[in-house]
């Protein structure tokens, strides 16, 4: 592989990371942002040029700092990923729903994975937060649960 081929491969990989339809945030051990893709730009309103080198906690001052830091420190220490379901915490990041006309949710429901990024020597000095928009799944599940509860109440009323 030539130098130009390697450079081209690197270019399309960065393009893919920037435009994938999930949020990607890479932070160091001080929680300073090192990567901020277009999903994060579009939903937070904060450009990558502003987010880079800023603390994730200062970009989103409403985050539950102690809870999130505990999660991230666990990933650093154990070098293993953790997952946060929308059912545990509906949204880690305060993003508005991107379906204002057809959607029924005001805020985006999110699943989040926090993964360690290993260096060649095995050390972990960075984490990747991957943010998935699961608003459709969450609202559909809540609607189904609500419908089932109504059916249950109707069946109880009819059986009396």
C-alpha cells in the first residue's frame, strides 16, 4: 500500500466517523473532547471546533456529573464497556426529538455505550461515547405498554 492509498483510507474512515448516524464523542481522562462528530454537532448545536478540547461536563452543564464521572471512571479502571439504556436514563444528553411533526416525544430517547479505547501498550487513556437515537423504539414501547394497561383495565371491568 502506498502512502497515498493509506492517506485516502484514513480520509474515508474519518469521513465515515463524522457522518455516521450515531453520536460519537471521544474524551480523554480529564473528560476533554477529542472527537465530536456531526450527529453531536447537529443535535447539540455545538460545533466540533468549539467542543474540541472543552470538558464534556462544561459543554453540558446539566449532566449529572457525579453519575457520569463514576460511569466513565469505571470504564477507565476496568477497561471494559458499559451500556446505558433509555429505560435506565431516558436521555443522557439533552437533545430535542428530531421528529417534531411526526414524533410524540419532546426529547430524544438514547441508548449510550461508553467504550474504552486501548493504546498499543494496552493502556486506556480515552473513552468513546456512542449515542444511539432510540426515540421511535421508546415511544412505541411506551404506547404498547399504555395500550396493554388499558386493555387490562377493560378486561377487569368486564369480568365484574
